[in-house]
C-alpha cells in the first residue's frame, strides 16, 4: 500500500512537471520558428531546465514507479 501512495505522489508531481515541459516546449518552438534568436535562446534554456527537473524526479522515483512516468522528450 505504501508503494501505491509513493507512486501516486510521483505521478502527481510528474503530471505537473509534464505540463511545465509541454508549455516550455511550445513557447520555445514558437519563438524559434519566428527566427527570434534571443527569445529562442532564452526559451530553449527554460525548456532544458524543465526537462532537467523532470529527469531529476524520474531519478528520485522508486524503481517500481519509474515505468509509470513517460520520458520527458516524448512529451
């Protein structure tokens, strides 16, 4: 039962971070497709940071919960 609660917490945090990754990716793609180099660079850093935070959560998650969390680059 403790494992289910632990995975539920990880899943909730992953869902929140996944939304952050998706939003950062959309902003980055929009800026970069409009040839706004400075904005593109900043938003790329924001996206990379969001992906890194997501990966840190995956690393901290117990092994039995990791398969429930999709890879951040698939978001």
